[in-house]
C-alpha cells in the first residue's frame, strides 16, 4: 500500500539546544537559509508523502506559521518584484497538506505517534520522521529508501546507520541479519545499551515506516521507568510477538541538528553545497584552517 501520510513529532522542549531554543522551536533554527524542519518536510515530500501531521506543543507556533501562507509578506515581495524570495516563500505552504495536533504532555515518542493516530487510517502504513535529523542524499531521499524496503516486505522499517562502536550508547541499536541491498531483518532492538552490551554498531535514526501492527501495540504499550511510551518498547513488543521488523541502512549523510556539533557540521557542509555561499565559504574555510 502506498504511504501517503507522515507524522513529524516536534513537541520536545529542545533542552539539548538551550538557550537557543528558549523562545523558539529548535526545529526552526536555520541551516544556511532554511529551518531544519523544512529540510525534513522536503525529504518527506520528495519521497512521495502528501499529508503531514505535526505533533506539536506549547511554544511551537512558529512551525505552524512557517508552513502556512503569509499573504502580507507575499504581497510586499510581489510589489518589490523580489521574484526569487517570493518563489521561496510561497512554495512552502504548498509542499503538502499540513495538520497540527497537540501533545498535551511530554510522554514519549510512542505517545506522540498515538496522538496523531486518530488522523491516520487504521489500515494505512505511515512514515514517522523526527525533527532533528537532516539527511542529505544525492540520489534517493532517505525516506524513499525506507519505503522501498517496506514495499518489498510489507513490514515496519527503521532507518539505520553504522557508527563507530564507541558511539552506540546514545541510540537504539539493532541486531539482525543483512538481507541484501542495505536491508536488514531485525531480531533485537536495544535502546541505548552500554557499548559492551550492544548487539552491533548499527544504530537507529529518527525515520520509521510504521504499519497497523505497531498501531495495535501502542495503545497498550506499558510506559518505561521514566513514564514515557517509547517506539523502541513497541518495536520490542513486536519482536516478542514474532512479527517481522526490517532496517534500512540508507545512503546519505545524516546531520544530527539536535546537538551543537552536528548542527555546525550541517551549516558548513550544506553551506559549501549552496550556490549562494559555496565558493566564498570554501575560500573562507581554507584561509581559516591555514591560520589554525
Ligand atoms: C530516539 C530513539 C532511539 C534513536 C534516536 C535517534 O532517542 O529512542 O532509538 O536512536 O531517537 O535520534 P532520543 O534521541 O529521543 O533519546
């Protein structure tokens, strides 16, 4: 079945990015000239997504405004014949159909998905994209690569990345076997294990294809010790029920824009690729590196 809808949870408080995220959503911080969240929406749309449900919270209004039209701004840009700016601004609201639903309490990523589920057909698979990661792919968007694995097997799919073993403890880590072309059949999912207990160095990145099997589990999924309903626990329940779960080691560069260094790397590397800034930034970096 074609995946038409995506859920993007953006209700988190952005505590890793304070004070920048004190009075604005961290998802609205700009990388070169676009907010992080726009890169994520563009990846979803380029993958074939038509409807996007944001799970928001208090203080996230700027995201709603960004994906809405701004008639006054468009009118003024038209008057001033600022064609490129007008095009860049007016296309945003037309990228997809957008809906916003509030997560009243910060009860975890599984709870965020549950909050959006009334707006998803019970028989329909759905994509979930977290608001932190920009994935830059020259060929196929990362989410589209996950959809290809879903279309082959018809089961839930998780985005995977190989990292140095020492870095695994910050993430969900999977165990399983390669079934070809970047796809893995997962038999273990361990959330943030110590390095010595990690089943592999394949970590979970915030892109998922969820199917009705996962929707069935979430409402009764017990909260973890921290009181949060986590997707990670729902995936473990799925595995306990002997149901299939796949991974997709996608091609592309991932920038974790939820932490300072990842955000800076995204600025530099996407700035080097951008036609307005690329050559001057390259010159500047060469000069700066020489003087270090
Ligand atoms: C969540 C998931 C984890 C995953 C990570 C990716 O953790 O629970 O499995 O590896 O996102 O960013 P969080 O970063 O919300 O603690």
